[in-house]
C-alpha cells in the first residue's frame, strides 16, 4: 500500500512538473512578444517625431520664403506709390503753372 501511494505521489509530482515546464515557454513567449511590441511602438513614435520635425522644417522654409516674397511685394508697392506721388506732384505743379500763365 505504501508503494502504491509513493508511486501515485511520484506520478502526481511528475505530471505537475510536466505541466509547469509546458507553461513556462508560453510565459517567455508572452514576455518576448510584449518586449517586441514595446520596441515596435518605440520605433513608431520615433518615426512619428521625425515626420513632425520634417513637416516643421518644411513649414519654416515655406514661411521664410513667403516673408521674403512679402518684403519684395511691399518694396514694389512702396516704389509704385512713390512714383505715383511724384507724378501727381508734377501734374499739380504743371496745373499751377498753367493757371498762373492764364491769369493776367
């Protein structure tokens, strides 16, 4: 009777160890998968940050180009206004001169 109980205990312990060692690799697989997923998420975040930085650089470049164009346009408008003001001054001067000539 003691031998049968000993054999049953040994079998139970063997089965228990077999089940434990079968589940152990699954736990390692889960840990490995979690680690891989975390690394992929980190890479995705890094890639996203690089894309945002690239977009910011493009926006800055476009903004600078737009400012330069605006300065050129403002300079051209100022030049046209100045030229038109000079023409208007000449017209007024000519008109005053003609009026003076027509007066007795």
